[in-house]
C-alpha cells in the first residue's frame, strides 16, 4: 500500500504537469483528503475482516 507522502507527491506532480499551481491551501486540502481516504479504507478493511456478530439472549440475573 502506498503511504501518504507518495500519494501527495504524485497528485502535486500531476497538477504541475497539467499547469496548475498549487498554493498552501490546495496542499492542505490534498493532505486532508488523502488522510481521510486512507483512514476510510482502513476502517473498511477492519470491518470486512472482523468476525460476524451473533446476538445471544441475556442470561437471567437470578
């Protein structure tokens, strides 16, 4: 899996090749979106790898 830095640098490089100048606000947006996307991907992976939930009726207290 790619890390944050590689993805950010690739996006910045592609923007520069297309003639778009990125300022600090744009870079912050890119960093935030990349971090959110990778975090969502990790949450999804954990959800898919977790065991299925099986509900059990509670035992009586007495």
